């Protein structure tokens, strides 16, 4: 890239930071394990993919507390184990599960089921009752209690294979579009999960490394790539009697536009531009209308992205590209050096150098100054074959 362009990118970053739009956060982002980096939404394509689709039991720990919040029939509370059933197409995210989400306004049913050798009670959304019973092949069943989702808030469930109690939480993202009306929630692997988890101070657990493999110390799955671990997760569920059903689903799935391979959501420390900070979203939308766009479709695309996107992730874990120059107080000094020598000038800077010497942090006995090793994602408009977003 031209040195002048590299320097101008750094100057623009300085303006963004000076206006209070830049912050560092720990949030789930699109992650390509082949790139070893976060991806922007514009770098994501949607392709058909065959996935496992499983229904999983989360056992209710306090039956009496649950029935006390329900409208129950007069003839008792039924027989057999009592479980909330979730549905997911990403079994590998279950090790990171921290909660199960209900919609606060939906009705939920406690269903007594009877199979030849087993009686149990399953909790699903009333609006999906017939669909779930048909899917699981359960012919003999009856509703023994029911209640709105908000009645079950904070009741504790048992994780299906870890020694972990997880709460029922409430979220408007839970719908009757598919599944059971109860959503397995892993804040480290989904944006909706992360947002609802913040309301309840739920931990953001991410046991997956940048290479897409479970990190050291992850019980039962350490070292396995997430997509390879799907079958192992299912085997563990079967062995513990927690798998209601296993099926295959062909659906639209996010893929890296470079490698054409499936990606994951993974919580990592990244740099973000806050779209709601200091009116940035509205001012950006106004400026879009002042630009002459070639080709014309570029305007509609960028306008839709600015209108709907949450905070904008701008950092990339790459050794090429323009770095995020947050080493000093004023980015203009770095930009001058880049203008003279190119982007390698940034990586040649040392904490004892002249630029850092003037940074307030360099005069503190309690703080160390170091170069950010992340690269800036420079926005480009390109043709896309994206499909509508959906939960994966």
C-alpha cells in the first residue's frame, strides 16, 4: 500500500479515538480458524451446510419450586425425570453453556410423556408442543402444568454433562420459529447469548482457541477441533441419558469469504467502534446520503449495514495490514514516521523511543506501554452472495 494511504488510515483512527468512538471489548465475533482472525460481517458469506440438530435435556433441580410457579392440574405433578429441552445445531458450544433462555411472554407446558419403558416430564413452549412431540415420536402425552416464561426466571437446571448449575433466564430473541422455545445460551459463542447474558452477569466462557480447538483443561474435549467434537459431545450426551433426539439439518451457515470454510462465533478481546456513541450512527447515515455511489447498489448495502450493525469490530489478528497505533497519545506522530518509511516503522518503535518518551503512560511507575499488534480492518465495498441471517 502507498505510504501516504497507510499514514492517512492512522490519522483517521486517531480522529475516531479522539471523538470517543473507539473502545476495547471482550465480545463474540465471527472467527475464522483458518485465518486465525476475527472477521467483519462483510467478510462472511452464507453457504448450505449439513449440521447436527440435537434436542438435549437439562434436568430441573427443584421440582417443587417449579410447580409452585405453574398452573398445575389437580391430579399431581406427574412421574419421571423433569427436564427442560433445548434444541441446537452447534453441539460443540454445549461445553460453554451457562444458561437456558425462555421468552418471557410465551406459554410453556410441562408435558407428561409415556413410552413403553420410560415415563418422564418435558418442558417445551406450548406453541411448539405438537411439533416437538411429533419430531420425537412421542404418541402418548398430556399437559400437566403450564406457565408464562417469566414465571420460570432464575430456576436452576443441571448442565447435561458438567458439574454446573445454570439458570433459566429471559430473552426476547427466543421465538417459535424452530426448536423447543428454550434456547441453550453460551455467551462466549453468540451475540444474542452475550447480550442477554450481560443482563444477568453470566460469565463469558470461551474454551476455544484461535485455531478452533478446545483449549487445555477443557474437560472431555481438550485439543479437539470444534467441528470434530460435535460427535464426541453427542456420544457424551447419549451415555448420560441427556439426548432426546439427534438429526441432520441442511441450512444456511456463515463461511469465510477467503477460505470458503465454516466459521464460528468466539469471544475474544477486540477493538470496536461504538455505533451509538456520540451519535455516530445517525451522523454516518446522514453522510451516506451526501456521497455519490458507484455502483449505485453500494449505497443501499453500506446503509443497511450502518443502520443495523451493533458495535463495529475493526481489529484483525494478522501480521499484514495497517496496525492499530494505540501506542502513543497522538496518532499523528506515528503517521509521520509511517509516511516516511512505510508501515514497518510502527513495528520498529520501542518503548524507549522518542515517541513513547512523551506519552503520559511512559512516566508512570505502574504502567507499561507496548505496541498493539492488531491490524485495522479497512472497509471495502464488494459484491456479496450473503443470505439472510439466522441463528446457527
